[in-house]
């Protein structure tokens, strides 16, 4: 990935099978999405998003459908798993083996839900490693992301993230519904708890370990007022903006309209890009002229502040690499070219 950024503004789950004539309808729709409806990470869902009696069909749909489409982002099927239920772990083991064996070259990794303590995360990683070796893939080529939705995983979050520094563990995703249920949290009429402490820890530990951090789903998709049902855009945007402020890399999407919003909110605005491109251009000019301390718009620029400017440009470059249609639609042509050509070295 450009400039070492692993892009995941949107973690979109798509049911791998639904009770329709074309049971892979939603999966195909996500694989072929264009513009801002196209997610960075597509997650064919064989866990909670697919009915129990359709999970086997969902696995077959994923294996058959994914290779038929040239998806520019990353593909991370979500399998079944549970730290407290051997039956679910065996289902997950079988699903991982089939996925790696039949479409291992097409996927970037697997998402494992309901993990427990560090030992359980290690166990999931070993299952992926075994499938990888069995089917002749390079060591570490199939990643692992986990959903943090149990008290045990939260308690071991730092140790789990540290394990990710030197393993195939790639992403930490928040699962608020199961987490709330396990802790006995309550909806007192204004929704589930936001669990800000966990989100801040998720962002911090993922950043410290070089992992991707992703917020939880927002399932209150629609509102009704005066006989009219409408998409609940404002509340989802509020959640995604909150996650962005906390430093999470991306947000969970359940619906194409949510993907549009998450892609946009986790993308520097044209004003932000112009501001930081201009600052780096002026900093680079000062370097060429041999100026020591540099002040831009009244701000003394040191390496730390320069990194903030650079982060904006690196994020745009990463988006431009996999979704050039989005950057070309969102930014002025001249500004985008300046961002593409900019020298980003502080020295």
C-alpha cells in the first residue's frame, strides 16, 4: 500500500447468502459497487449476517463469486467462531480451510468473531497458518482480523495487540452488540452505551502495534416520521465522525449509503488537503533555501507537526491508489496532481 498506509475507511459486511432467487445478490452488489459506494474492505459475512440455515450456501457463494470480480480493495470473509463453543470453532476451522484452499489467492485474510483471551486469538491464528501451509500459500499471506466483542478480549486487548506486532493479526474491530450483552449493559431508552473507553483503547493499542482499528456497526438504519420511512444518515454520520476523532482508521458499514458516508468522513476534505499540501510545499521551499526554523501561518513546524501534514497526503495517496475514481471526483485536478507529486521527506 502506498506510503505504508493500510486503507480501511469502510469495513462493509455483506450477507454471503440471502433468501432470494439469487442468494448471492448482496455480495455481488458489493463486489461490483462503484464510486463512493465501493468499500475499502469487503467482508462476505458467514456469521451473524447470514441466517443459520444458509451459512453453507453463503460459503459456496463466496467461493464461487469472489473470483469472478476484479475487486480493487481488500476481501476479508467473516467466519464462525466462539471462544466458549468448540462447535463454532470447528465450523470456523472448516470455513477457513475451504476459503484458503479454494480462493486463498483472492482474499486478504479472514475475520474471526467472538474471540476470548490472547490464547484464543493465538488459536485462531494457528488455524489460519495451518490452512495456509496445507494449501501451499506463503507464510503470512493470509491475514487475521478479530472482532473485540467479549469481556475477555477487552481485558487482554493490549496483549492481543502486542501479539499483532509480529504475527498475521492485522485488524481490531469493535463488536458492540455482543459486548453490551456479555457485560449486561442496558438500553435505557437512548440506545446502547457508546463504550468510549474501549474505542479509545482500541485506537491506541492498534496504533501502537501498527494494526488497523475499526468501529462497530450502526444498525438503526431507518427512521419513521409522519408515515415516511427515511435513511438515518445523521446519526450514522455522528458515530463515524466520533470514531474519526478518536483516531480509528475506519468504520463498519452495513448498507451502501453507510459506505458512502464512511468513505467520505474518513477522507481528508479538499480544504484539508489544500491546507496541508500548501504547507508541505512551502516547507520544502524553505528547506531548499537553507532556512533553519520554519514558521507557516504562525505555526512553528517541527518533525511532529510535519507528520500531521504528511498524514493527510498519505491518506489521499492510499485512496487514490485503489479508488482513483473517488479522488478524481472529490478533488480538483490540480490539487490532486500536487498531492501525488509532493516530496514528503522531513529531512
